[in-house]
């Protein structure tokens, strides 16, 4: 089936309201990659499941696993308006080459942008406010119809991610982390084995890729996320650690 690239209006609107069974966290502790995806997508206790992808440096691995298990699962891409053009092209190319059937672009609310960032320089006064406007709030809206979401986070990224579990429960939803336990080396090996298309900026030293103004290439030996918000203390955009909705606008 041809890849369907939609904007945001046809995502489900209301969370099912089902009771969340927190025993799933222990039940699937240690499950990984395809085994975790297959188990979660076949376990009704997770409710409606979507995936969120940055279409960054190694995103194609998880996306290829998703395509293998269920190519029609909704995949949400936060189109902040600040991405590298290479990323925008990559979303289209990798979705089509993997056969993903249900990719959704979620953009910031235009009215909010006009109020808070009309000329696009909010990040110069507050990167937290900019991420809140362009990532946190749009994702909160995009996830309203889902009980659980799949993320590509890994423990080896360090900091807040060091203790990631296969399944977490935060802010009323399960997060399913199929690659939480994978090392950088294992990802690289599997990426090659699957002959996956590489984000073009990886060849230029970008090992973690976010918005263009807030991402630089990393030097050999630097932490994989050292190029993200390199000029300040920020390490996460906020979608994984802030209560809905952010307070910073
Ligand atoms: Fe704004 Fe930078 Fe956050 Fe992108 S990463 S939303 S440009 S502050």
C-alpha cells in the first residue's frame, strides 16, 4: 500500500478512557525490539497505540521494525517548522521506502505561533518556550487519541535515559521503548544488516538530529547528543519529561 502522508486532522481525538493496567510494566520488563512490538500490538491492555519518530539519525531502525510488524500503525512526526531540509526530505523518502502507510505530520498551532513566535525568533529568548510551542503542545494534541506510544529512546543516550525500562507509564499513557536496551554498536550493525537508508546529515557528523538552529555535528569522542542545544544546559525538548501542557509560554 502507498504511504499516506497526512497532516494532523485525521488522528483519533479522544483517549479511550480505559483503565490502565500497570502490571504491564513488569510483564514486559526486558522485552525488546520486535518481540516487544509484537507483544504490545497484540495486547489489548495497551489500548490504542501510536508511534512518534523524529526521523533522525537512527530512526529508520525502529521504523523498519514497525513496518515489519504492522505498517499501518500511525507514526507521528513533529514538523516544528525548524527542521533541516534534509530531514523533511528524509521523512518522505524513508516512509516510502519502508512502506509505512500512516505517517502524520503534526505542526504547531498557527494561532499560538502568531501570538508567541510570529517572526520565528522565540528560541533566541527561550529554547524551552520554543520547544513547548513547537513540540510539547503539538504532541499533546496528537496523542489525545492514544493510550500508549512507541518511542525510539535508548539507554546509551545517557542522562535521563540511562534507566529506561521497556515499558513506562507517565502522564496517563504507556510508553513502549523497543530499543531501550540496545547499544550504539548493535544499532549500527542492525542498521547495516537491514540496508536502511541513512539520514544524509549522519555522514557530516550529526549523530542526533533535531531542529536546525539547535543541532550541530559532534566531534569524534563526544557524547552522541552533545550537538543538541550545545550552547546551553538543555538536554531534552520536553516531550518526555514535562507535564502536559508546558508552562513556559
Ligand atoms: Fe525551537 Fe530549537 Fe526546540 Fe526546535 S529544538 S522547537 S528550534 S528550541
